[in-house]
C-alpha cells in the first residue's frame, strides 16, 4: 500500500511539473505562431489565448491551422544591462545587544534615493549593484533622535519567480557614514565607525516592464559603536519604488 501511495504521489508530481513546462501553441494559416495559454475555446467558432505578457488574442477557427502543446522555451529574464532609479521610505532603528540580551530604539522615519545598474546572470537570475543615500539612526524613548546618514552600496542578487512578476532580493550592503548628529545639535560622527556592512533580504513585485515595488529588511553586521560591552548596529526596513530607464 505504501509503495502504491508513493508511486501515485510521484506520478502526480511529475504530471504537475510537466504541465508547468508546457504551453499552448497556435499556428495560424497566415504563418504566425502564438504561444501562451488557451483560456477559452468555443467549439467550431473561436479561440482565446493569453500570452506571457498577459495580452489576449482571439482567433476565428478558420484562421487556425493547428494547435499543439509544446515545451516552454525560456529566454533570460533580462537580455541586457538596464539602468534605473530607486527611492522610498526608511524606518530605521538602532539594534542594541549585550551578551544574550537585546533591544532596539524606536524608528527614525526617513528616505533613501539612488540609482542602479542591473545585469543578466541566467534564465531567472539578475545582479543589481545600487548606490543610495540613506537616512538611518534611531529615536530614543526620551525623544532624542540619532540622525545617521549613509552612502550605501547594496549588491543585490535577484531570483525571479511567479512568471517573473516577483523576485527574491538578497545580498550584502556596504555603507559609509557621511553625517551623524543628534537632535540636540551635537555632531557625533567622530565617535562612530564610519564603515558599515549589512545583510539585505527582500521581495519585489513587478507592476509593468519598467516599474516595480520593493520591500527590504537590512540588518547590520558590524558595530556602529561599542560602549561597555553594549554593541549598536543598524536595522532598517525599506519600501521602494523602482523605475528602469
């Protein structure tokens, strides 16, 4: 019984995977070939097919020479280098650790803005180095705000999925502290580590060919400062609008 069940699961899984790698192909009498998914078929009258870019085409039956199911021929998600701009909101805080105990400040709300170059790495992979100005720091419970502003270099690897409408974005980020002040006017930049390294993890949703929304979490991997065993690191949540030029 167990072998039968395992065999059934294997066959169903293989069938689903095979179906996901097949597409409908409509050959027209005028020589055109349309690839996609047939979403409606009226016997002896018409056929509607949706292509990968979500365009709909309706053909009369007498326009069609034949219909087949064929393997999907995937092209790289990105054919050549693309440049663009990125910007949005930051919710930044300082993460404090001492021994096994940890806590964080309240958020300092700010923004980030910059540009990027994205390049192909394979069928579903791209690599996107960015250069950003980013407002970071944190707000303490007494209302005092540490204002730490960085020039950041995120090096983002992107895995595209769900018909390439979404991507998992991850990689290291390296930053340089360009301004550090407290809300009472004090300049504290000489007290802090100018260089910062962080880890980035996020998700992007493509709205169209040139515009997407992105959300990221950024966790500091190096200390901003260490005082009496208390280590301070950056923690940032970002919501970004990404525009390819």
